[in-house]
C-alpha cells in the first residue's frame, strides 16, 4: 500500500489556497483573478483527494469583472466557519482596460460573502468600507468577537517600495462592517521586507499566532510567523523565521515560490499547511502557474515546524492520519450532455449575455460568434479549463462554417496578449474553389506581447473538424483532421514558453479551451462543439 501522497494536491492554476475544517470535512478555496465564475471551492475528507463542489461567486450580480486587465480581479480569499455559517473574505482588485492604474490600496475593494452550505448559494457581497489592502482574513475568537486582518501601506514610520504591514480591526457580524480601533500588528520578519501579506490568525494553547507571506509571490516567496498573548499585540518574531521558503534552493529546484500558506488541524490532532508553489520545467518557466501544495507541520517549543526533518516541500510526503476518501474520477471527455457546464469550465471576465448553450443543439456546446476578440480585455466567446499537466493532449470535435472574418477552434491561453489560436476560418481568395467561394483553412496563430504571427496554415474541406493541441514540456504541437484520429500537423514542437508566467507576466496559469469570434463584426453564426477531451500524460 502506498503510504505517501503526491504534490501538488490540486494541480494547475489554483493559487492562494485557504482551508477550514468542519467536523470531519475540509473545504478549500483559491483565487481566480479575471476568470468567471470566481473562487472554486473544494471538499475533502482526507486532505489528499479533493472534489470541486462549486464556486463561491457564480452570479454576475456578485462579481463585476468587466474590462479587467489580466491578473486583476479576485485576489487571495480566506474561508472560515463560525456558528453554522461559512465566510469567505476576498479582494477585488480593479485594473480596468484603458486605465494604467496598477494595484494599490485605492484600487482594492474588500468584501465578505456567506453561506450555510459551502456548495452554495453564497450571498451577495458585503462591501467593507475603510478596509485598504489585499489578502484579508477572518478570525473568530473564543469570546465570540470577529476580527479582520489585512495588509496595507504603514500609516507611519519608514516607507519604501513594497513596504506593507499587517493590521487588525474588529468586525461587526450584524452590519458586516469594521468597528473600533485599527491596530498595526507586524510588517514581517526580514529587515527591509517587501509585500507582507496573506495574514492568518490562529489561537493555539492560549497564544495568538500570525502567519504571513512575505518576499512577493515569486522566487523569493516565504512564510513567516509571529505570536502574542493578546490579539492586538505586540507580536513576537519567531527567531527561526522564515519557517518555510525555497528561495535558497536555487532556480533549478523542481519546486519554487513556496508561500501564501494556511494551517489546519485535523480531528486527530495533526497539523497541515496548504500553500502555493510552482513547478518550473525546461528552464525557469512554469506554464501551470501557481498550484496548491500541502506539507506536514508539528509544534515544538511554542512554534510550528514545517516539513519536520526536511524543511522543504517535497513531491511526496507521508499521508495524513485520516481514512482515505477518493472521489470518482472526472471523465477525460466532456460530451456536453448535461444541463449545465462542469465546474472545471471558466469564462474570461463576467458574462453579460448568453453566448453559449447546451440545449440549442442537444449533446453539443454551441458558442455564438460575437465581435469580442480573445486579444481584448472583454468577455469573448471562450470556454476554457486549466492546463493541469506538463505533458497533455486536448482535442475536440467541431462543426463550423466560417463567414467573412469569423473563426472558431481551440486556444491555449495565458492572457489576451500571450496565447495560441488554432482556428478554422475562411481562406484567402487564392484558395477559392471552382465554385468561386473561398475554401476554409485551419490556421495556427501565435500572439506574443501583442504581436501576431501565423505559424501554420492548412486547407480543410469539411465542415466537421477535429482539432488537437498537445504538449511535451515546452514543445507544443497542433493538429487537425476531417476524421477521428486522422491527425495532420499544422505546426509541431512550437516553443510554449509564451504561456509561462515568467514570460507573460501576471499571476495566472495556462488555459486550454474553445473559442469563436466574428472579429469586430456582428454575426448570427455559431460553432458547435460535440465534445472536448483533455488527458494528462505526466
């Protein structure tokens, strides 16, 4: 019997994990930035096997992502449970297309949503007044009082780029507003530290512990901790900080960027830490973005020891002392036979109109072609899922007759300025047939830093088309066919590093999905997708 589990516990673009336990059940949420629905929520019985049960923000009325720039939108959430109610607190960072404002305290809006069932429905947001900064968290004390922690620019004292402090204020659960005095708690363990953020408070053996991320959410990421007898401080720095980092292990280490952690105690008295980290490959490139990892924790001399005996997060750790509880495996092929999309599918920004349907053609996902383009900060006709494996294949069956400037097909997306589009569209006039109509073509387009390059073009005569994208590390290949499994290459071994965060920037990971556009023109046309299949090959 295998006595270890495999990291990451949730692979692909699932960053900034937060966890809570209710009895023998565990619930975890992650950030989603410009993607909709927002904040996927997962359920586990054993901390190793996770099943998505919904999204916290799944209604347009809850989440306005209109025109959000890449890697703006929903930042790190925190999930907590208190007295029969689940609470998720979160930041909406507004970076609107056409506005050069980068994220700062004035562009951050913090809010709380609640539910009695973590699968939903969740409430409309309670927006918090006078709550600057990002990464808010909630702590429910034994006396029934609720406390808000977040980060902010220090109101006084030394100031420099990236200088942030953790602050605290009481939350009135009746009005869902902050009340009373605010307290400056800590600005991190390292002198000259930048980006103290992601605070979480815990009470262990009568002491309050403040867990913080610092160093920024890339290679210098770290987890630090301080403690105090009273919740308002002063907080004592742990002399052994940071309690977790991989920055000293070098750029070639297979797990980097460890940080942004949350702690949970099991019903059997074990402690575990969930956190984000990245897996670079073929150089310091990580197309999968920041993923959710887990590592064991013990307590010694009043402080937590992370990954005891190792001091780092590994791909394999001993299993928790919990009864294994695997979930049924998700099918690799989505036949689009249901009444709603599976939880793994996402849109870009908030959908304001019904551009897709599962009922207009039974057993198909129909995408209506609209003027919006994937290259714009809009809500295009795109339905995608995360790339979750370094090596994978994704394929689909599509029926589509392009008109004018229209296109439809499969895309590999990092953001609007870094992606691949393998699409069917009308060919140039020189490809016209004997009837005088232009023949359709399959075209692979690379968009890098806003500049588009055609990497391959192949004629196609059928209205029913099979498309496939595959990856072996950073080598991506693209195929089409008129019959099942009769793949013809459009371009092979294309450099996929444009899908990595170090090249494209931001905080998200790569997506693969279905797309259609009339490219600036009005249209009544649509593309029908019979199925979409994704298979990890790691």
